């Protein structure tokens, strides 16, 4: 989260958001939030999540687009934690903060916990692939109800992002990012390969309860290629230095199982899978910039420190995120 957002936020804004949703403050617990303020609360004997986001990150219209799509998917069989209305019947409540504002939304709390290592190596990849396949099949038929609710295209937030947050010493990295984006912009966009997708489906964004997955955190949903969504699911199960025989074997096994589930719900042309290395590289570069923006490079948590180890060299020298064949055998 950017520093200026933390400086604007205060107890009065939180109190107003709680009041809009009829939440008693003594029933609220602050959770870890990366880009927004996240709370868990109880109401009527049920657990829910409250998210408060600043307008510099997402407009109220964009958040409205997120929750409209989320509930559309849930209405059509996708296991996702729905957005729930405020006491005034609104899915998005706007709380003024001077010249800016915060948007408050509430969601059902997904049952269960984050997946265990044992579950990842059981049938979880197949289940996750099937859910994503169903989401992509459904998104082909989805249109936002209002123009202001349309979510951003994949490149809107990436344009100039590296130049803004990387120091001059990262010139070569910036050049690599811009070259990759230029290539991706040449890819075709049609209704069978491109649409509104989650773009953040990893183990931190779903719970498992008695083998059943429930997705949450649709905050990054955007218009992008379906294969980008697939690539990101793979990205987050890989080790940060995915070169050992065991790690590469797991990457192949995960993708094979994931696509087995995916193909039950949606079909993607085999040639699209050959683009996965480019989308893995895009997320690698994006995270590299995000960590520069949001963290002290001299005091990183273990996950970020592991990710950043030798990362500059890998980006500058086009080292694949994982070196494996992405052929037609997965579809």
C-alpha cells in the first residue's frame, strides 16, 4: 500500500464504513491487507470480510464492476465468496475523505483455510483448473450492466509503472518490460481467448474446506487473455528458482492436472499455451517493480527476499521463469 493512502485513512472513515454495513466495532478484527484495509467481522452469527480501498487505487465504478462480475460468477456455479449489500442495499459504499474517497465493500467469508502442501499434491490442481475453465466459459457471455463498471484492460495499470517506481539504475529492466509489453500488444484478442479474468488465482486467494475450494479477492480482475490467467496459476506454485529436476517435474505435473480440469469446462487453442513463458515473465517483472515500490529492499520478508534473489540478472538476461515445453499435449 502506498504511504499517502495510510496517511489519509483514519478511525472516522472506518467508523463510517462500519455504520453503512451495520457492523458493531467490537466485532471487527483487522487482517493483513496489501493494497487495502481488510477486516473480519461477525454479524447475525455469520463471519464476513470488509474491504476499504482508496480511490487512487480503484474508483467506485471499478469496484462495482468487480463485485458485479463476482456475483455473476457465483450465480452461475463458480464457488466464490459473494459480495453482500450494505444496510442501504448498496454493494459499494463511498466514504468521503476530503478531495478523495474510500470505497467499502463486504463479502461472505470463505469457509476453511489456505490449502496445505498435501492438498496441492492431491487433486487440488484439477479442481482449481476446472473452476478457472468455468469462469472463462462464463466470462464469454458477460457484459457489465453499465459502462462505468467496466474493469481495466491488462496493460492500463502497467503503462509507465516501471518508469514511475524503478530507479535510473534499472534502465535495462525497464527496457525489457517495455519490449515484452510491445510484443504482447500484438497478440489477437477475440471472445474465445480474451475476456474478464481473475489474474490472481493463487493459494492465498482461496480456502479449502473438506476438499471444496472457495475463491475470493477479485480485486485485480481485468480484461486479459485466458492463457494469462492460466500462466498466473502456474506462476504461484513454482519455486522462485525453478531449475531442479524436482521443481520442473512439479511444474509439468501441476500444469497437466490443471489443464485436465480446465478442459472439462472450457477449451483453449493449443497455440495459446506457447505464450505462457511470456506471461510468466510479465508477472515476474510486475512483482519486481511492486516490491521496489512497496517495500524496503534492505529489510524484505522471507518470501520477497527469496523472490528478489538474483532477479535483476534473470530479467536483464531473459532467463525463463521455468524452462519447460508448453506444447499441445496439455489441451
